[in-house]
């Protein structure tokens, strides 16, 4: 593993970043199979220019391990509650390995039945969902993923936390091209973005959330102690409620309020479940798949043809640069990472 100091921070190849993440996760007691899966998610975020879901999350994961929120050597158990359903009990470990263990059966069932769903139960979440839907879309499937988090977000019209950041992710296969993927929190912004502002001592927009007294604030620390807002007012609030339901009670797992209660003030990552749905276009279309995927390409062309940007295109551009040039980690963040496990 090698690193080079630059004016903007510490430059690393992606291989060096991956080795660093694995080593630090192992140093704080995470089993090697979990460390490999978790590190891959962090590397993907940094590689694709998503700093709030990149190697910064190594600090988040290490904190959850240290606080006893995560079972570091959990063994995911795969089961089949119905013909087109897969369940993985993550045993209290991070969600990445549980997804890896359930993904092959989810793909097989989606191809066999046209549609299938995967429930991840009893897992810990700290990262984005797009790597999971992108992986499924890369296999030719249409994918959706949902997960609650901790109760950090107020409903529209309120100022007290009820929802999590409750992301929704979607993936669409594009033959010969990177999949169309989007992943967004139903909160006004990802919580990690507020945390990065706090670390940098920068103010946050006052429409991102409230302080503990329910007043708008530009101080990141006060917002983290208060409540975030949903995006789009009542529309984002309704979507957040949907995520709570389909990835909580529907699969027999926690809501965001349950999750933060289970944390018990330890300050760890959200605990609970995730729902992943995979659809095989051939289930509806048979031999006409290519024809109808081409119609989708026409829609994408009409978007880009007028100068609009497709979701995920910026990530793919950042990915191309990172694969060729590596990434640069801010010095302060790198120093914090190097203290992990020391």
C-alpha cells in the first residue's frame, strides 16, 4: 500500500485505498469476509466521487464496531420463505456481506419467476444503496432497494424526528453501457453531508433541518442534534413513510424509531432491514426484450440531447478518472483514518 502527499491531501490508488480500508476494519476486529465486503462499498463511494459515502464511512463503521452495535463476526443465514422470496438474517452484522450471500439466489429467482424480492434482516447500515442496485442491473435486471435508518428526519409540517434518511435506489440495465442508476435519501440531504460540513467547520443551508428546539439553523452540529427535513415537502415525507413500511413492518424488521431506540444512545449506525426487488425484463417481454430496451435508450437520448444530465452519469465520469488516476483524501480525514485501531 502506498500513499503520496499532495497539496490537497493524500493521493492513493484504488487498490491502496481498498487495502487500507480492509486493514483498518480488521484492526478494529471485523471478520475478514465482512471487512472485504464493507471495504468494497467504501471504495466504490470514493471512486465515484461520493465523498459523503466514501472512505469517510470508515470512521462511521469503526465507531459502530467500537460501540458494540455490530456483531463483527456475524454469519448471514439465507432462507426461502416463498418461491420468489429470499431472506437473509444478517445476525447483527453489516449489510454488505448479507447482500452478497443473498444476491445469487435473488438473481436466480428473478430469472425463474420474472420478479423476486430479497429481505435483509437484523443488519447494520451505514452506506449508500446504489452499489447493490447497480450490481443487479449489471446482470440485466431492473432493481429497487429501500431501507429505513435512525429517526433523524421530521415529517413535513413537523420538527421532531420520525423517519430515517430512508433512501430509495433504482437500477435499469443498458446493454453495452453502464446501468442507469439513482439513489437518493428522502431527507433533504444525506446525513453524512451534514457531518462533513461539521468536520470542515462550514455552515449548512437553513432549509436542511432544525435544531433541537425546532428552529431552522445553519450550524451543522445543532442540526445533527435536532431534526433533518424531508425533500420536497409532503412528497418526500410520503416516500419516507413508504420506505419505513416496506423495509420495516413488511419484512418484520425495525422502523427508524425502533432503530434509534435499539441503539440506546451509543451513537452507532442504523439497525434494521432492507428490501431489494429484482425484475427480469424478459419475464414480461420474452424475445422482445431488445426492442423495448431500445425504446428506453431513446428516452435517455432525448434527455441528454437537450443538455440534461442523467442520474449516475457524474458518478461514472468520476469513476473513469479514479480508475486512471486514483483518489485524493483530505489530510485531516486521512489522519483520522490512520488513528483507527492504533
